[in-house]
């Protein structure tokens, strides 16, 4: 059995940043990072490369899994703010979180990320408030799906010289007491012992982590889920926002139910894309830096937040069920519907879609979202689109496209003390997969912070 100082489970941005800080500050540490998916240069999606029109359920999803995590193929928005992007400020002072976000940004810049920042706009925030819409403010960096991928390659290559990275390896169990990680690679079983373990499993690994926590009697908190659609419309409709701040992040409280619906994940001149998470197909959005990859359309997520109360406590399975209904109705794909057809209570057919002034950037199945989405969430989405139309006329046009289903799962959060699992010394949980963050920036910051925690612990121990 191999013996190392630290095992990091998951090669997304939080795990990579933790490894970067640990080996930078203590070069003698033996660190092994285990990633379920492919190496970053081996990741590919047949849809993105144009080989197939829709998801073929690859054994390993090249978009959601692999070294550099889901962030490698994301739009690459880096949010420099504590106003949104996660819950680290529930545990740390705002100033501390922002400081670590800036530290992570400096690391990204050192590997080629852009330094350009979009600044907040009080003028646009005022416009929103005049229509009972609430815009969150932040400095935003748009790394771009293509440029972000290259930055991640450089970050990984720098680490590869200093730590052991094992890809295409699935962690099967973790013995927290004895610090032993059991995993398989190429159908062979291995074990590795360490002094410390960091769970950095990302959203794709959240089900594994929550199951492991339940088995090891570590309390979990999880009662929220966001369900909605991806909206696609002409670039010009939101140009006055995107040119100035890049990402309009706006929430609205519906008059009918009092629920919060959020507009976020804006992709200027972008593409709507399909994602496969544990065999459930959902939608998301990308946009690129390179001009020849841009489209005439922009897209954004529009999701209604649902917080469950007792006795129900399984929001992730609820969201998966709703998304599965969309997969079922579309014959194993995702749906797209014209907003005008939704309002008229009819499904979109291929003929109307072909004549639509907004042409889809994703090959989805024309259909009827009302057959798979709960009425409450759909009512919230319709009301919010009509409210957004007041500040960006054209948002609620009949030819606006709605893709479904888009879900954001908020991973079950374990009970921790300074991000160390209760009754499990030197076993940490970080990032989106542990329910502490929901953005590239906060996940990166979290990895750095927990690495510093452990380094300080080692320093104190050496002084004893």
C-alpha cells in the first residue's frame, strides 16, 4: 500500500488549487490527486466536436467529468465578489473570502487567464429596481470556454511536475479513521494511505460524497434545488447589459407564489449545450473568446428556487426526476419550445421551429415543456420573463427559445468544524460537491483556504 501525505479526491478547480497551495508552500509533501474522469487533454464531447447531434451517453462525460472539472468546459466566468457564488461567507469573514478569491485569480492569471474585468453598474441596478427586479453586483472576468480550457491545461501541467495525478480512477471508499482511500483503475483495485484527505468531488461527485457521508454517519444539510430553463434570444436584446457588465445576475420574487426566480449564467453570443450528469441530460450554456466561435444569440439560465420542508429531504432526486421527465418526453434528449407556443398552450413542432427568427444553437427536440416541468416552476418562469421584458424589451418575444430542463443541484453540506468533517481529524470537504460553493471563484478560493488550514496545522505540529 502506498503512503503519502495528502490525498485529494477530485481534480476540479478546488482540488487543483488546494494542491497548488500545498506544494507551493511545502514542496516536500507527497500529494496524490485522484480524478474519476479523463486527463484534461483527453476530454472531449462528441456534440461539441460535431460528431453527433445529441448526447450518446459516453461512459465518462467529457463535459462534466475529468481533470479540471466541470469548470474546464464552463463559460469561465470568474466572479470577484462575495455577494453570490457560494456560502463561504457563512463561515468566514467577507474580507477573507474576497482575499482568497483574489489569490486564486492571481494564480489563474499566472497561467494565462485574462486580467480584464467588467465592473458593476449602479445605473443598470437602478433600472432593475424600478421594475421590482434585483441585480446583484460584482466584478466579473470572462475567461471564455476556449481560453479557460487553455489556462487549466497550464495549471495542470505545472502541478504534474510536482505531485502524482491519477486519472480514470474511481474512488470506491474512504476509511476516514485510518486515512485509507480505496479506488479502481483499469479494473484493478488499489489502496493508498495518507495523513490527510481532501474531498473535492465537484457537482458530478456530490451523490457519491453524500452517500459516503450517510454511511459514515456524518450529518448532512440539503433542502434547496433550482429548476428551470435555458433562455436563448438575439444578442441585441441584452446587449445594453452584457456590453457593460457582461453578466446580468438578476432575481425576481413572483407575485403569484412569492418564490425567487434567478437569471444568471449569461453567455453573450454563446451556445446552448447539453450536459450528462449520472445519465440525466440537462442544458447549460457556453461562450467563447474567439470571434469565429460566436453566434448571433445570447443565452442565460432562468431557474426557480424551491426550498423543501419536512418530511421531504431529497431535493437532488426531485430535480433529477423532473429532468428525467424531459429526457423521456424528448426520446432521450432535451426539449426546446418557443415562448409563444408555451403561452398558447401548444407544443412547438419542427415546422414552427424551422421558421423561428431565433435559430437554436443546440440540436434539441421541439416539444412542450409543460408536460415535464411542474406548474409552479413554469408559472414562476413565465412571470419572470415578462418582468425581464420591461428592462430588456424582446425577452418575452414569441420567438424566444426555452430549453429544458436546466437544474442546479446544491450538494448536501456535511457538518464540519473549519471544513474538517466532524469526528474525522484531517479529513476535509471543499467546493461545489460539498455544498459550500457554487462558482469557479469561490471553489478556487476554498481550495486555497483549506490548504492553508492544513499547512498551519503542520507548522503547529512541528513546533510541539
